[in-house]
């Protein structure tokens, strides 16, 4: 949040467009600097974020994943038999790791 230069107090808690963009840029930098693959998948099993490591591993760009369901990317059978259970565990707050 920005500080009001006149009073030294925080503003009303609103984040302006420029502030939000700066936060997104920082977040993007951190996520992409992380050496491990990382994705963000929503409750509808749609990719919202994939980092650079993820893209490099699969030889694709972000646009190949973002906004698409896991079924669209990996196929219905693989999604239902292998992936969905693992994602559901994560959505319930359980930690899942795989090598």
C-alpha cells in the first residue's frame, strides 16, 4: 500500500491500477525465478498461472495452458484416472508432491 506523503499514514486500503501492476510484476518475477515447476489451478480445474519452468519442461508457452482445463491439456481419461484425485487433495488443503 502507498503511504500518504503528507501524514505518513497508510491510505484507505485501496490499491490503484499502477500499484496492482507493480505487485503483479513482482509476483511474476518471484514465481518465474523459482527453479521448480509451478502452476495455479482453480476449482474448475483451469490453469490460471504456469511459470517459466513449467513451460520449458513441456516445450510450450503460457498461452498453451492459461485458461484451459486440465482435461483439455492432458485428455479426459488421464485427468479422471490420474490427475483429478491429486488436485482435489490440494484443493482440500493437503500437500501433494511428486517427482
